[in-house]
């Protein structure tokens, strides 16, 4: 096992979480992410192979990365996904083997949840924005709600714990309070952890509009029409972006001695940024390191790797990228510029 110094940036943030986008292709067209016609896909030849992904993960794990999250695009579209998972789970660094999870729309997960779990994937985050078929079609432009639901349940049956559900609300599309409460009821009934994410300016169409964004505060207000919520102490949060709430039946009172039905989270990336505790770094499907979702620059690892760079040289490039990380995303500053890559090509 090779051990290198940890990935610490100039603000003292230690990086332990690597997000790997394994493809920029997707089976859905969620409006807040991609236009209905898709976007120009990355050329196949630029996409990292299984071995290349695992090699970069190995270098990162030697520098203290403890958690690897596979994302995209839709990671399930990658045919070698099980091999990628097995390759990364087998790595060892100073913190042991990394925990491998995935963010997915779950289309097709019913077929291979068991194989992914067997290969070492322990947890999944499934994106599900509505339980209504008509709303799903208008938001994601494909009639695939049933596939997503089958995928979520298959993940739980395969033994993935926890199964988290990520929801983005869009004004006038999937923001009816009764539908938002229904999502929480669904999650509580099945033991899934629901988290709402504020919509961020990362859509390929550059259509994000702050005045239309549904804030974390507003979402909590909708949920409180159906349940009592009590904020968990901040210490429970650590570097996790979600503010967590215990959920109890309406009228019981948030401080009642009864155990909560479950928890719900709000990730208010825009209105309450959590950049000060960020421990994430991202690798795109074409081998670029991004030190922030909103970075306007990237560090190319693919070209040096294909030209014969050693692991130490790749580690130096990764360290330099983290060293140049800015203190925050700057969405709320007047000179904010949306990055050229859309969310689907960065990896959420
Ligand atoms: N296709 C997979 C999925 O949807 O889970 C993985 C990739 S997707 C880009 C990762 C996450 O980013 C999803 O939970 C999605 O809802 C979220 N996302 C995409 N565009 C977003 C935006 N503009 N603002 C906030 N979250 C966004
Ligand atoms: Fe695809 Fe995920 Fe983007 Fe939706 S959010 S279009 S599922 S990459």
C-alpha cells in the first residue's frame, strides 16, 4: 500500500471524498440538468477506461480519500460499472478501503443492484423528484417513473444501506405541497432517507433563475404542512451538506418523547452554502480534476496519464488542483460565472 500526504487545501480543508463521473450520457433529460435534445457528448476516445478510472482512484486513495461516489450522467449506462466498483473497492489507503456509493436515476438498477452490491457498493442515492407519472414526464422528458421506482426498491432489497432519495423541486413543475409531503411519506414508509437539494445554476441551458428557485426554507414550510420537523444538532452534520430534521406525525410536537418516524434533509447549497467544510474533489469522465462543482478551471490528468506520467506525477497534479481551490462557490456574488460544463458532464 502506498501512502501519501493528505489532500489539504490552503484553507485547511482535508479532502476525503472523491466523486467520479463515469459517463456524461444519460437516460433522462431532467430540465434542471439537460435540454430535451441532450448535449454534445464527450468523444468516446476521451473517456477514461476502467483501468484509468481505478488508477486515478488509487492515487487519490493513497492521499486519504475515504469515500468514492460514482455519478454522471447516468452511471448505470456504463457497461463496466461492476468492474469499476470492484476495482475501487479493492484499493487500500491510509484510511483502509474506500466506501463506494453511487448517485443514480436508478433506471436499470433493478437488473444489477445485486451485482453492484456484491462488487462492494454499499449505498446509493437515487434521484426522484416526483411520484406522479405525468409530472415525471414533464420534468424528465421520459416515461420512466416505474423503472426508477423498481430500481430504488431493488437497491434496498440488494442490501444497500442507506438508500437516500435526492429531490430537486422546480417551481410550477413538481412543487405542489401535497406531492412534496407524499414524497416524504413514501420515503418514511420504505425507510429511505429523503433530501431536498436547492436547484443550482448548472443546467446546460443556463436557464437557472434565482427568483424562481425554491429555497430550503420554502421546502421545510411545505413539509411542515404534513409533519412536525425538529432540527438535529449541527454537530451531527460534520462535512455533510444536509441539514437534518427528525420527522414526527403532525400534532405530536417536535419535542415529544416519541421516537421520530425518520429524518429528512435539506441541502441549501445556494441560500446556506457549506463550502467552509467541503471535503470533495471531482473527476470527470474525460479525466479532468475539478476542485469544485463551480470551478471554471480543471486539471487534466488524462493526457499526462496517457503520455506515461507516474503515479507520483499524477498525485502532484491532484495536489496542485486542491491547492488552488477557492474558499467558496461564489453563486451569491455579482461576478459569479456559471461553469462551461453542465452538471451532467461534471458529476453531481
Ligand atoms: N444521473 C444521476 C442522477 O440523476 O442521480 C447522477 C448524476 S446527477 C447530475 C446527480 C445529482 O445532481 C442528481 O441528484 C440531480 O438531481 C442533481 N442535479 C442535477 N442538476 C442539478 C441542478 N441544476 N441543481 C441541483 N441539483 C442538480
Ligand atoms: Fe440525467 Fe441525472 Fe441529469 Fe437527470 S439529473 S438528466 S438523471 S444526469
